[in-house]
């Protein structure tokens, strides 16, 4: 049971990180010091998408799920949790690159 709870908490943290990476520049209007946290987060999120890597939190979540007796999942966090909501189709390399461009472009626009 504690492993499942930890896996679920990790998913919540992961979603919060993704939202922060995508929309965190908007928080800089209210709290300018947050830029020091947001810029690396946005770069990391875009890099993950551009390179086609899985975030290190994904294997950790899968490991915790396995330890709790559940099955893990294949693919990355974005493919498993976000894309089924945003895109009913399969994640392609082109979509990953577009997601990376979107994160960077949105945040550059907000900062400008």
C-alpha cells in the first residue's frame, strides 16, 4: 500500500512539474524570483521532448507500482497520462517535437 501511495503522489508531482514547465512563466509576473526555477524546468521539459527521452520520474513510478503489486506501463509519462487526454492517437516523434517547441515558444512569448 505505501508503494502505491508513493507512486500516486509521484504522478501528482509529475503533473505539477509539467504544468509548471509549460505555464510557469506566467507566475513570473507575480513572483519574479521564480524565473530561476522555471527556466531550467522549461528547458528540461523541452529537452525531454526533443530528445525523445523518458523523464527519470517515469521509471521510478513504474518501479513503485511494481513493488505495490500493480503493473507498470511502457512508454513515458506524457504518452501514458497526458497524450490520451490531449490526443486520442499514438504519440509520434513529430508530436514530441511540436510539444517541445510549444513549451519553449509559449514561455518565450510570456517572458517577452
